[in-house]
C-alpha cells in the first residue's frame, strides 16, 4: 500500500462488486482495476491507453488505464465493474 497522498486513491476488496481492488494515481493519470487475485502471467495491449493483465489460463486479472478519464472502455472485459470502480475513485470514464 502506498503512503497517504492527495494524488493517490485506492479501493479495497469488496468496495465494488466484481472488483478485487482499484487504484488511481492523479500525478501519473493512471488507474488499475484488479478483477481477481491471481498471478499475472502476461499482458495484452488493447491500445496505447488500455492494457489487460492475464492469468496463465487467459482470464483477465486486471486492467491498466493511462489517462482513464479519456480512455474508452468499449470492448474491455469486465466493463461494468471497471466503470463502477473508476466512478468510485472519482473518475468519469470516456463514453
């Protein structure tokens, strides 16, 4: 866990259904939504703003977003929970 900082926001497990945790760093303008706790075995870049972390069996473990208020979530696995987590962190994702 990061030290307390006005630029850092964090959601713990259970804060949003379907999300194991989420973080937002305002200084880096980057967010991470973790859907479940499993080791990350690989990544798949959707585009320059969206990267999926994958488990060994191919399931999506997490989603990294650069510029989350400008990142389009269309086509992202776990769209509903990811969008709810971002809103809970105070970020309004792009339509």
